C-alpha cells in the first residue's frame, strides 16, 4: 500500500482544537484535501491553524444542527471523516450536562446520519475517551473493559461509542472508535490540568506568578503526546476492517508527578511552596486512576508511542516559557508532528 494518500478528502470536526490541528497538518503532508467543520463565532479561535489555514477549506457547521452537518458532508464529499469535536472538558460537563449530552453524545449520531445518507462509502473515526471506563475494576484497560463513566462527559462518550458500533453493525458502514487516553501538547487548552501546570510553572520561573491552584494531586492518568495519537487516528482508518482500538502508553503518573517534573525542568526541586489546593476545583465524582493497554494497536496497526512522560512535560513547559518570552523557550516544542505512514494491510 502506498505511504501517501494524495487526492483523498478528509472532513475533520474540531479542526481548530489540539487534535484537529495536528491531524490536519499530518493529512496535508500526506496529500489530502482537508475540510474542517467550525462553529460560527464572533471571534473564531483559529490560532492552532494559522500556519496552514490557507490550505484547508473551512465549513460552517455545528454538531447541534443536522442540516449543517448534511451540508458539510455534501460539500466535502469525504473519503474519511474524523469526529474530534465535543464539549471536551470533564469539569464543565457537571455544570453543563445537557449541552454536553447534546454535543458530545447526540452530535455524533447526527454526524453518523449525515454520513449514512450522503457518504456511506466514507470511513468514520470517532474520538472515544478513556473517561468512559471511569470507576475501573481491572487495570490496565483494553478494548474489552466494561464502562462505568463518572461524569456527564463520560456518559455522553459512552452513548457515542455505542452509536458508532450500532451503525457499523446495522448498516455495514466503516465506523471505528479510538479509545484514547489522555494526550497532551503545547496546544492543550489552559483549562486542562497539564497546561495549567506547564503555564503556571513557566510563570513562576519568570517571576510572573507565585502559585498554581489545583484541585487534587493524587489523580493518576496515562499521559501521551498528542501528535502521536493523531497518527493512531489515521492508522485506525487505514485498517482493512473497521474496529475499535485503545491508544495509550501503558504507564500512569499522578498530577503530583507532573507538577514535580515540570518544576524540576526549570530547576526548582521543591515545588510545594508554589502549589495550593483549592476545593473549588473538586468534582462531584472523579476517576482516580486510568491506565491503557495499547497491545491491539501495536499488533494490528504497528502503532508505538515514543515520547515518554519526562519529555512530554518538558515540551509543554519549554513552549510556555517561549510564549512568555523566556530566552531558550520553545526549543522542545519545535518538535514537529511527523506525517503518518500508512501501516501495512
């Protein structure tokens, strides 16, 4: 099979987010024609795609609006659809449970319907989430682990997951779920704890802040590097048969370990004077530990994550130092996502 996909067309929802922007860059490098669904806002948030905005076609649309999704699929005539759009902040899902269900859950069903009626030969990728596992009873979690979500976000993702399975089994469509564990990068939003830490550490190092306020230090997650996980998304849609895959590193680290690694990266060994715990960030229910088993993705797709935890933390801290004007900042963040290579069939 060729290592390029010149002439193919991809529709990405959530194009301007972390994953959507990295994936678009990778697909453009493969020769794809890329279309991105974006919501009409008074001030569009396009900072992640500024370097290649002139090479993608942006289509106004919303996962809440069936007609706009139908029109987007009709206009883009996609060979591949990557649904990366969602209300994706777990904390916000507790205060906005209905809109989270509408966008993150039913929005997927609307997009599946648009595909079924207008592009039934396309291949569909759904951004499933490790938050679906929630209160886990065995570790690590793989494709057969039962779901027990602990947030409205996790519940909506479970609905979307089973909708995808149902459309695959009912209509014979190529629909696949990528059950991806936490994946971070300099493009992560500041509302997420990893970016909150990397930005906060950079500010403290430069004398621009005195402390970081966090909700907990004990939560453990399986953290990887976002560009590598976008490569996995691509590989999943090149598989000969539609299937579901876990994307993970197989390692867990606590929020405290992330904090310590970030401060250590800027030469501060004792981080405790700079971290304050704030009960306002606590959630009604939380997930203590998540750890994924990526064996299936490795064996069937040849996918192996290479960026280890300390390097990931360093990439993010260096980027934020650079954003804030520190000499030498941005050096690790210069690591560009590589174009995906088509795995052997």
